[in-house]
């Protein structure tokens, strides 16, 4: 982050939407919109040119969509965090983009305060999953089709990593979309303690942030057991 504040690149194929987002962000001290792009190709070029802290990325765009742009940017080891802004009409697009390396997403219907908060969170090196869509995205990706019979209940699978009992408990809470503050309150510990546990979990799982810890947990069949 530069001394002038958080540098943001807006990527969307709709000029009016980019203008609206830029207007919203211009009201927040400490956030500067440094550029705009209308598709993935242009976004990649603008990231290289402008070095933003956060890229607000649409998913469905012509020429190169947000999924491919995210994959390319992450592969280039850009320092920019990618925030997906979507109408949420394609859950699979969202999940694939998160797998590609995006650090968070919001609905385009989110309020100005939510957008500003999300940008600040990502710029600080954290990740963000909008609570109202987390369950819907993950459920869509991992539930079995209706025509399949439900499997017999099984014990929680053994993780292929050595988590402590407390880390295991916190990972389950992350999967349900709870914030560090929520976890601290439920476990009666300080936020700094939760942050340390989360950092240890990320290191052991080999993922960069809590978003990808959740994805890892679902991909490995590790879901909450109702406790």
C-alpha cells in the first residue's frame, strides 16, 4: 500500500458500473481509483502498468473473463489482491475464480460501506467471503445431485495435516464463515490468539488465506459435523 492510500483498479465491461463504483470509492479518504479496464486482457495490462493494491474484478466479460484474468494475474505473482464483484447468477464461476486465487467476493448489490470495507480488508492482506453467499456457493459446489441417495453418516475424515485440537475446532468455524471476532467470542479467547491459530492453520494447510482454507477443507471432504 502506498503512502497515498489504497490503490484500486476497477475491471468491468459496463462503463456505467465502473463510473458508479469510482464515485462511491472517491468519497472514502485513503482509497484511490488509479485505473479502469473493460476486460481481462486490459486488466492484466493495467495491473502491470499501475501496480494496484486491490483489483475489483467482474466475472462475466468479453474477450477474457474474470476467471482467466484471475488465473493469469495470480500466476504472474502480482501483489494485488483480487476482489470478485458479481451478480451471483453463476455460482460455478465464483467458485472457480476463488480456486484461481481471488481473495474474496461480494455481490454487486452490496452497499457502499460493504464495498469499502472489503477493499480495506483485502488491502490489509486478509480475505473476505460475503457471509450471505458463502454457504450458497459452497453448497452448490459440494452437495450431491437430488437424484442421488444420501450417503451413510460417516465420522469426520482424518486431515492429512497435523492440526491441534484447537486448530481443528477453528478450521470448522472458518468453514461456516465465522470471522476472527466471532471465533474469539465463542471460544472466550482474545482476537490475537485466534489470529495466531488461523495463521498456523494456513501454514499447515499450505494456503494463502482463510478463503482458500475453506476451499481446501471442502475439497478434502472436511466439513463441519454439526458441532
